[in-house]
C-alpha cells in the first residue's frame, strides 16, 4: 500500500477511533427517557473533541482537558478523575448492561469478528486509562494508532466499523442537552461601603439627606426580587424564591447568595452614571459546597442623571446581568 494512502487511512482511523471510544463510554452514563445525556463533563469533552478531530491539527490531550475544565468550571484534575470514573463504568458495561454492550459490538462490519471488536475497544480503553492517570500531554493520534495495531484489526474493516459507530453515536450525542433544573433560594446582603453625599444629591435631584441615604441603604432589597423574577426563565432553574419565602413546603436544593460590595457613580457632572460592584455565589444546601461564584462590576451607559433621577432602570440592568451569568453557568454545567 502506498505510504501516502496508508497515512491517510491511519489519520482517518485516528479521528474515528477516538470518537468511538468517548461515544462508547457514554453508554455507561444515565440518560433520560428522551435520550438526553446527563453528564456535562463528558458532553463537553465530546463537543470539543469532535471539533478538533475535524481539523488537521494534532489533538493534545492536555489542551483538551484544560478547555473542558474551563467550560465546566472544574479543575483539570476533576476532569481527569471524572472521565476515569466513566471509563471504569464502560469497562464493566459488558456485565452491567449486556444489551448496550451488544449494540456496540453489532455495529462492526460482517467480516470483523466480535472478538476483534472487543480487542479493539479493550486496547483503546487501556490507552485512555494511561492518559487519564497521567499529568503528561499526549498526542491522541499516536495512542490510537497503537491501539489499532495492538488489536490486529485490518485498517479497512476497522475504519468501516468506527464510521458506523460514530454515525450512531452522533445521533445520540447531538440530542439537545437540557441542564437538570434546581430549586433555588435567593438571598442578599450589602457590605458596608463608603459613599459621598454630593453625587447622590446631584443624581436624585433631592436635597434631603435622609432620602438619599435611604435610597442606597441595603441595596440588595432592590436586586434580589428582580433576580428572583428572572431566574425561572433559565432551563437550569426549576423555581426561585426569596429566603423569606421558604416554608416547610419548599425545599430548595441550592442557594444563590448576592452580595453588594458597593454603589458608586461615574460619568460626568452633566450625566452621573451609577455603577455597582457585587458578587454571586451558588451553594448546595445539603453539603454547603460552593459550586460556582462570580464577581460583577457594572456601570450603566444609558440610565444616568441626564435621563432619570431614579435607580430602578439601573437595577433592572444589574438583574439582567446576574441572570445571564447564572443561566450561563447552568448551560455549561
């Protein structure tokens, strides 16, 4: 076989074999009745892997894990550990779910034996375990070529089998993913912060000190209700309530804590622009573990003192930003 043609076949097998393996371990992950994958880390790995294998550039495993970690808000070590647990489940699939395992094997070509298919998947599993247990960077192509050669699978038969398997896996893995919805309780707090009365007098166009001080006291009371109203629009939120609304009949799974760090003004004397610094933190109530947090520093560009003497429109903008951050976290979970 000419060298260039053989290289082409190996390159194609490299891409499809790696996709084959990651699709196959999906079979060990629980799915809903609609076939929606519930494993976010594995899903993000598949999405990124699919895109990179479609390019001509080498696929570096360390870069892949780093990007999955960023997209799922986990550490690289957590990504490796999680995928390793999925790999362990995959190795046991023949015993725990013979039907799913047989469905994988049945995708082979007629001339490829079941024994060869088992060997191919076994060698690929061995290599993947080596990658996940090491902090070193690996080239995907090198390891997968090794697995194919060790399995003694003819290139054309192996290539056809993997094409069938990947085509079947793409149908499953491209099903629209919906994040699991959580019940949220939203609480708030305003840290003590220093402010000058002069810009407050100018913005509110009010000379009464008591009035302007009241307008910027406990700012969270203006933010929390607005955020609560928006959150149920997120696919990751089952319901949202304020902490004062929690009763024995409401059992939220997580708490969204909003902390206002300060309210200030930018812009010019002719158009004072309100700004806010705040943090948001999501905590699992049962364990107390912080699962996500972010900080926001925002200044309005359209609701300054030149157009309004109220903060309501500004608070609406801040609530929108908080919602976008929280919703983005749930969509990338």
